[in-house]
């Protein structure tokens, strides 16, 4: 099982998405599913080797999309075109972090 740094994007059954960090995606998905009748769908999984990059990507997402936070959800966001566009960029390796400046 993969145990390197990973950024994941999942969707719940209510149209909300979550971006997070994990070392073991299967265990993380199982934990999220516990106590939730809605099925979670993995949209994107990006393996990283640098923990600073992993944290920066997650922080960038939260800072960029605060206005799309799902009602009553601290870590869940409304599925919208802007977020889907960001996820596509992440999957293609096109999310600029500015870490090398």
C-alpha cells in the first residue's frame, strides 16, 4: 500500500468536495465513510515526495476557496466550476505554489 505524502480530492453524496492530505488513502476514505451513509467518490489523488509541498497545496486550496465552504462544513466545499477547474490543474501538475520564489 502506498504510504507517501498524498493530496486527495473527494466528493460526498451531497455535492460537496474535500481536499486533504494523507499517507494511506484507503484508510482515510474508510475513516471518512464511517458514520456517513453517503458514498464518497475519489476525484483525484496526487502523490508527492515533499511534505512542505503537500501542506502548501492544501493551504492554497483552503485560502483560495473559502467563499465556497459548504454550509456547516469546516472542511467541505460546494462543488462548483472554479473548484473543478482547480482540481483539473492539480491533477495535471499545474497548481502554482510559489515555493521557489
